[in-house]
C-alpha cells in the first residue's frame, strides 16, 4: 500500500478513486436489499454512517492495512491518519473490482463493512453538519428552499444547503425537514471528500 507522499513510486490514488465508487454502490445495494421497508431518507442516513472515512478506517484496521501503508517523509514518524487508512481500504476494494469484478468486491464489502458495522438510520445529518462546521470555527449551514413543486396536497421541496456561501448539498423530498436532511447528508459527503 503506497501513499502518494512517496515520490517516484506508483501509488494507490487511481484504485482509491475506483474503490470509492464501488463501495458506494455496494453499500447502497446492500442497504436496499436488506432494508426493504426503509425510506430513501432512512437509507441515505444509513449510508452516511457506513461510507464515512472514520468507518472505512476501522475496516482498514480490522484488516491490518494501516500497518502496511508506505508513506513519504512528509508524514514523519507520526501515526497514519484515518483518512489515509480509509483510502487504503478503498484501494483494496478497487483492486478487487479490477481483478475479479463487482460481485467479488461486493462480497468483500459485505463481509468487512456491512456485516461488521452498526447500521442505523437514526443519525441526524443536520446536527452532524452543524457540529462539523462549529468544530472548524466556520459559519453555520444555511438552508434555502429553491423550489416547491407539485400540488398543494402532495408538494415536493427542493432544498440546498450552503456553508460560507458555497452550496455543498441538495435534497428533494415531500417534506422540508426530509429535504434538509438529504441536503445535509450530501454536504457531509462533500466536506469529507475535502478532508
């Protein structure tokens, strides 16, 4: 496992990129298959907890990947961060996909992630996003109703959430609250990708 900080060496970045998408699909497929009564919002909240860097880092640790990561001088002697351990897990999933196809990668994700981590739809994405922003000393998220469509008895709300002027997520649902949750969930994924 080679991090991009190692100069003049092939690294895991391309496999991380691929593995990220494979994990996303595998988790969505697994959740839809195993939670036949769950709503889109519930499935989204379950997915958020499963694809977070901290969760993928735990998967990497269970597999002993963190100890196998080669890093460059920029890391010094400190521990390998969770984000890098999570990237290693993504790279392994990406490699499995390339080598053996989606079914093998899905089985691996199911055995090492879906069956090992607690799956909950109770996490409140709006609260987590607010805490994330406060922890970094930034401004609080701002939710905007961009559009209300459909008849008055069955409306659809389109909501966006901005942090410091940048739109980070959007959501569409039959209630403002659910649309805000979906927008916050997307914003969290956006922010996590930047960390």
